[in-house]
């Protein structure tokens, strides 16, 4: 496998109307070398009421990632940033494993690249994670089997995550003499700096219950059989929320996190709520509440 180029990162053109399920990433040295990239690496399926499913479709490789797979995910998440009708995006790995880690062949090749080549390659993963983080719709990871290394990083980059009881997690990079660098901003945001230090520096594995305690996942399901029911109920609940307001609420959190509560922030938040009040959604939502009816987006 040759070093991925910028063209690799823009190789796949995936739209929300195309097929699918959800997403992943794996742990180094657990997966066999990958086959050549194809247009089924990442699949997307969308419903008429704005629910999107994104899936890494490499079940025979336990959804291990390589440059073409990362490129496909990047294109999918970039596309979803411009899809105004989307309410919620569910992300999952095909075949019962969220992701077992980086593809072995990709890891072997990277070991022979220069530092500059490795930096270019790593930026592909960094851009993909940022594109996921910036999707305006609510993103939900559906995690089962295992989410190792970068796979757990994708879980952290989502707005929330649901894990099946018995799912295995680990950030094992230091056991290979590596560090979980590109995923670190999202993991630290999800679990906090102290917990991230412990997880990164010990490389200890942990289960779904511990992931919930750490803040990496929001809910733990008893078995994989409960996933479909959760998806249906959760998607139905999101119909009550105005799609545009959901995106603005997400941007609000991203923009105010870590900022000092000073006059500038007060003005910024006042400007945002004033704009929301006079927006089409704001006007419709308040009128619907006063008239004791459902707003248009909930019908």
C-alpha cells in the first residue's frame, strides 16, 4: 500500500440518499491486511423523516480502518454537514463489532514512512474526526463488540453513545510505543483530562459499564437485540426537536465551552437567543405551543 495522497482523502462521493448502517475504527494489530478500497467501505442510508445511518462495512476485517476507509468516512461526514433535513445520525460498525483498530497492512506500511509522510497520513484521520464532530445533527454511536483505539475515538467524537453490555474498550497505543494523538481532543472532552490520562497511560481495557461511568457512553443496553428498539424510540423523540435549533444548540456548546463568562460571552449568547426568537423555527415553535398544537417539524 502506498502512502495516501490528498486525492485519497477525496476519493469517495457518498450522499445521504445512498445505502447503509453506521461506523467504526479498530485497534492496531488485531485485523488482517485490508483489500483494495471500494465504494462499499462506508454505506449511508437515510429515511424520509431525517434519520441517517452510517456504517463502516468491513465486517470481515472487524471494521479496521485504513486510508481509503477514513477517506470514505470523511466524505460521508462532510456531506452530512450540508444536509439540512437530517435530525439524527446513527453510527455503527457492520457485523457486530464497532471497530477493532487500525488495519495491520496500513500499520506496517506507516512504520516505513518518513515522519512527514506519517504526518500527512495522520491528518486524514484528524480531518475525519473533525468532520464527524462538526456534523450539525445529533450524532449517536451504537457500539457493540469492541471499540479499540481510534474506534473509541470515534465514539468520543459523537455527541452521545450507546454501548451494548459486554462491549470492550481500550486505548492501547502506548503498548505499541505510540500515543492516541489525533483522537485525544475528543476523548479529553468526553471523559475529562484526569480520566484520559489514566486510560491513555495505563492502556487498560474497560467494559461498557466503566465507559458509562467515565462519560464515554451515555447508555448501556442489555444486549444487541435492544439496539433496534432504542434507535426507533430515540429517532421518534427527536422529531419533537426543531432541526435548525438542534444544530444551533450544538454550535452553542462548542463555542461557549471553556470561555470565561464575561461581557463578550454575555453579548454573544444574547445575540444568539434574539436571532432564534425571530427565526422561522422560533416563531413557529412558540406559536404552536401557545396554540396547543404540534409545530410543523413534529407532524
